[in-house]
């Protein structure tokens, strides 16, 4: 699914994808935690069970959403990025990537990627672009990197810098599917000056509660999740230059004045792809 030429985006007509509302799905569980209404009894049950294991989970997912907004604002307002590839979009809520980017730079172009049926049902609501820019939607699994790059090129100029957004996604990619390789393939398709944005649930903050929560989710959902420690998430940025403050808890990535910066169980970072002629900066991976 790709954007049309007048910048408003398009959603190709196709039959709705069947889904089982009796089985919890991570996008709908997150929707519940964020206060949304696009969830079902199985999702709410699992969400409440996780909350009992780790009462900080709601603060964590909201902190993750706030990190997305701060990262996109930094990229659009300070780093001069005008193109965003957001994979694993999830159910639309406030401050979507295109809303934040186009508020700072109206001509920004955004491609969202997801394969969840509920997200597809809400895609038309998501595709509301500033007419000076463009917003498009691609139906694809995150592991289908070739299709993603091909479809994104219909809206984005891949010869110019792009911000690759992998916010709250990679814990849905098991080790057997090589999340580091997935990130590397996608970044290899983007030019120097592009950025990588990652947030990832932490296995080493609130470790006992997160382990219990992961067990609950993997017992209740068809798709399995893997929470990871700081060192493993850091390796996802290999070859890139992390911008300050590096890989930190979501609450600690460039927080606003007076923000609560107590660490919550999620790692977050933004990194730039250098050119081959650039000297590595201090702290680069």
C-alpha cells in the first residue's frame, strides 16, 4: 500500500483480514494500556495480568509513546530529517509519527508499516497527512525487509536520509529470526545521514516482574515476545553513531523540564548512519 501523488496517502481496497478476538494480540494489549478502545476481552485480561505482575507497565508504555514523540521532534526540528519509515506502527493514537513530524516540518513524508488486522481497519484514520507532505501505509511483516524497502520507495526518496523507526517492535522478533540482521538490512538500504530509532522492553530493569510478564504474554498470545538487556539492545546499533544521551531508559532520553526520570523497563536510543569517509565520533558503535 503506497501513497498517492497528492500527498494524502492511499489504502488499496482488499478484503478485511480475519482475526481471532479470543486470542490476545500485542497491539490490542498496548492499546488497552494506552487507554484505547480497540481491544477485546482476551486483550484486557492479559493486560490486567501483566499489570498485576508489574504495576509500572502502564507508565512504561506511555513513556515509550512519549519517547517516540521526542525522538521524531528531534529528527524533524533539529536534525533536518524529512522522511520517516515507521515499522510496527500499531493502532493509531495521539502523536503519531506523521503528526509530530509534520507539525515541525509540514513537507515531511512518512511511510507506516504493519500487518495487524486491527491496524489495517484503522489505516484510513491514520493516513491524514498535511497536504504539503505525504503519509502512506504498507501492509507487511517487519521481517519482509525486501517488500518494505520496495514499497517505501514509492513515497520516500531512498537516496536521501530517512529515519527508520523501530519503536516497541523488535521484542516481537525472536532471536531465531535475527533482529540484528533485520536492522542491518534495513539500514543498508538507507543512505548516510539516515537515523535509527529503537525502543525495546528491558529484561534487566524490574527484572523479576518483566520475566513474569513475558511468561504471561508468551502463554497467552500466538506471537511470542522477547525482552532483552541493555547489552543486547545496544548491539542493534552496531556501526552507527548514538546521539546523546545514548541508550537509556525511555524516561531518560532527552526528557523535558521537571519530567520524572526514574528508570522504567524500556531501553531507547537514536543513532545516525555515518558516511564511509567520516571519522567515528566518541561513543559510536
